[in-house]
C-alpha cells in the first residue's frame, strides 16, 4: 500500500549508490534519477545522506505522465565539482 501525497499514490523505496570519487557519485545519482524518469516515475526525495563516496536516499515514487523532453545521457563531459566556503558546487552538462 502506498502513501498519498498531493493526490498521488506514492510507494516508499530506498536507493544506495557507491562510487570511487565525487564525480562518479554525482553521475550515478543523476543516472538513477534519469532511469526513474524514463520509466515514467515521479519521485519525492524524503531523505538524502552522503558520506564519503556513499549516497543513501529514501524516496517516494508514483506513476507520472511521459516527459516531453528527454535527456539522452548523463556524462562526465565538462563536469566540475568544487568546494567553496564549505559548500559543494557542481557544473553538469547533459546530452539532450
């Protein structure tokens, strides 16, 4: 049985991702979100934890309408992650 949020029937799920560096972890995370979207799933992230190169998130997912514009892939092309004043900033280029 799902959880009803904003007139949608959501199902709770957890996702764990691990990588060897921050860039690979970001690509894995965005690829996972892309996979969910390509399968016509709307998600709400209710918990997100990152420790070193391990990401755990708890999500609510529900069926969604098909996306009009698609992202073909998440790539490392021109990707940059910097830490500025204790905050991480990322530059990501998507292949449309």
